[in-house]
């Protein structure tokens, strides 16, 4: 009885390579079906750079290019009729111009914005955040880092350089501290109001007129006007509505939540 010839090392390696390729194919298919492609619009004035970015994106799995251009106005028109997940651009000035016209283009509100090629400037970074940017990359960022950032933004994350992230934490912390002190000062002022004045302002908050408040509290309309004037003077505000807003912020009106605890 003859034994079957043994497979050589070369044959074993070929079989292993075939199985490995099959496994990779299954993994790629699984990724393609479970994760939809991220659609990107490239807005860049430098034609060579714009073409390079488009080329890089088209070679990447799970990325598509919905369009590209060098003009903000043209980009707005295109984005209004084309599906797009991310607007990729390198100009804060262009971003300002686009955001000023957001009201005209409803679909723009759904698009995430990523800035690249930026300087490590805290003021520019803060303005970009205030304008709605969720991705901020410096000019030394690589194409791989750019792809990773856009993928993160598409999944609902935000990305920025570590130093600017720390600066943003400090900025928010300082702003919170300043606002807290203002609210504390307001609370001290409002605590000096009499029970009658607080009762009266509750009725003002309900939208009652001076005449209705006077009837409700069994006081003269003249007395009501005097009380409201004193409250406004105490809070250093010019209208009864602003006084109500401040009292709500301090938590003195029923049903109002304090701004800080």
C-alpha cells in the first residue's frame, strides 16, 4: 500500500496564503456591510492640495468624495443638494462665511466640519469651536491623522491637538468660575427682596398686568408700580422681564431651576 506523497513546504505556504486571503476578504466584507461610507466634501483653494486630498480619500475604504471646490458659495449650493457627512476645509475665514448663511441652507446644520492645516492658536481654535467645528488639525498633521480624525468625527467624536484641548478645559473652567461669582452676587442682591416683592414678581412671571396683580394682592395699582420699580432698581435692570429672568436664574421663583448648584 503506497503512502500519499507529503506536501512540500512550498505547498503548505501556498495553502496558508489562500486561507489568509479568504479570511481578509471576509473581514473587509464584514466591515463594508456594518459601516456605511463617510461622505466628504473637500473645500480647498489650493488646486494641487485639493486634488491630492480627493485622491487620498478615494483610495480609502469607507470614504467617498461627494464633491470638491475652491469656492465657499459654490460649496453651499452643492452641499444643499448632495449627501455629505463632513465638510473638510482649511480656512477659518471661509468657515465664518459659511456659518453666516446656515439659516439659508437647512442641510448644512447636519454636516460636521473639520478644519485642517491650522496654526496652534487658542483664539482661532475657540472661534472654530464656537462656529460648530468638531475637528481641528494643525498644519503638521499627516494624511493618516486626517483620515483618523474624520473617521472619529463621523462617529460623533471631537478631535483636536492635546495642548488646545487642555486650553479649552481651562477656558471653560475659568468661564464657569466667573459666571458662578456673578450668580452668587445676584443671589445676595435678590435675598434682600421682601416677601411681598417676591410674591409680586411671581405674578409678574406669570404674565399678569399691574392691574391684575393689584386685584390679586388687594393692593392699589400705584403700590404695585412702586414695588416693581424698587425690584428693578435693586437688581439694576431696565425692565420687569429682565428682572424676572434674573430672579429665575437665582432660583427665587417657584418652578425655576438655579443656574448653578
